[in-house]
C-alpha cells in the first residue's frame, strides 16, 4: 500500500530580534513551542511571554487561588529553562475568555509596550487535527484576539488612550505565528534544543500530576509531535506554525539586482519596484491607483536618502539602496551584499 505523501514545511524566517509569545494558559507554550524558543534565545534573540490567564481553573485538586500561585511560579521556572526572563500575567479569568474588543485592547497594549517583530500564539482553529480533536475555547479566543491586536497596535486611532507615558503605536509586527495549527505551512528545526523543551514542560509538575493517572511522560508526548514535523522539515525534530503576514508593518525591501543607476527590488508582499539612484538622492516611483498587483497602494513613502538623517542636506554620490519607512530599516538582500552596510 502506498504511503501518503508528506507535505514539506517551509523554514521560518529567523531574521528578527524581538518576539512576543501570547497564549491563554501556563503550559500552553511548553506543549510544542518551548524548544523553538530555546533555539531563538540561544541565537541571542529576545522572547517575552504573556499569559492571558494564570490557569487557575486547570487543576481539579487545587482551589483557584492556590492553583494561580502554583501555576505562575511553575511558568516562570519553565520559561527560565529556555532563556526567557520576562513573563507577564494579565490575570483574566481562566476557562471563560471571550473574543472581543476588551481582549483585543488588553493585547494591543502588550504589543505596543514590547514592540515585537514576530508575535507567537497557539493554534486557534476549531480543531487540532483538522477533523475531530476539538480545540479549547480559551485558545481560540486568545489566538484570534492576538492576530487582531498585532494590527490594532499599529493604528493610533484604535485604543488611543493607551498612547501615554511614552507608549506609542507599533506597526512593526511582521508576522504572527500560530503553533500547532492543522494548517501549518512553516516549521523550525528544534533537534538541538528538544531536550530543553522537554525540561520546560516537566517544570509544570503540579499541572502534569493532575493529568489522567499521573503517569504523563513529557518526552514521549513531545516526541510524538516533533518527529513527524521534523520529517516534513528533513530533520529529526521540528516545531510547526501557521504563518499570518501582517499588513501593518513597513515592507521589507529585497534587492533583486542592479542595472547602472537603477536598483531593482521587491517589497516583502510582492510589489516590484525600480529605484533610480542619482546624485540628488533616492526617489521611489509614484504608484498608480488601481495598478494591478499593487497591494500596498499609498504605503511606500519617499525615504530619507542614504547617508543623511531628517533635516540634513542631501548628499551626492548615493551608493546604497533606499530605506522604507521612518526611524528604522527593514532592508534585506538576496544578492550577497551586507544589509548592515546600508542600514546605519
């Protein structure tokens, strides 16, 4: 009998520095994401955890207030094992989270404070397997609200009361990753950090002791998911994610090639452009309304010419491609050139 075809997973981008992980309960990240977090913190990236509830309704043998203290302590210890030192609890009621404006508001504030490039959450589809294994209501509400909050945070007119005491809107979220989704298309190799992920889950000892007959094996459980994902990646162990690209962030410009004074490039969402270089600086072509394929109409702005900052005179002899957006550079290259040389 012919074996079913295995659909390969695309590797997740790791060209980022700050991530925010938002989930409903303590232990949610440890059931499949913690090993990936250990990989990223090992690369020097910063990952912050935000727990919407404290999981106080998750241990049948403990009253909610006692369970709250135990589970928060276990989550902090678990996070430390994979290199995460910032863990926040929003304190919303466990088991009865509702998707809506209040939850979006709470999460948008977290996004604005931490200003991540990547936001991680759990699967928020109706099932875990695309068929029968029903997802839990808190996971669905949190994931949907997280996806919306990542965009809400970039709009100054949504929840404007949050923009005080130095908090500003944040439109720099590039992607939202939903772990464990049955529609996952991307993955990351966690072979080297799988053991850290196992220890991170084991740190939830009080919670795990209450599962079934108390004989839960963390390593066996995680391996059962990580091996088939690893097969789709061509490695031993992997972690899978459904990727949602956000429209709020400034586009990434990818260099395609050069021809004389023209830099051919593409934005991260597929808009092709040719940038003319001259001694007077850099100018982007005007976008024509209704142009086929233009999905970022009005988003591209004339950049600050390379080699100067706002308010300085223009400099001649431009030798670098343009910067998109204001205050930060999202320039990557496919030509082997070093983006750091273009993005001071």
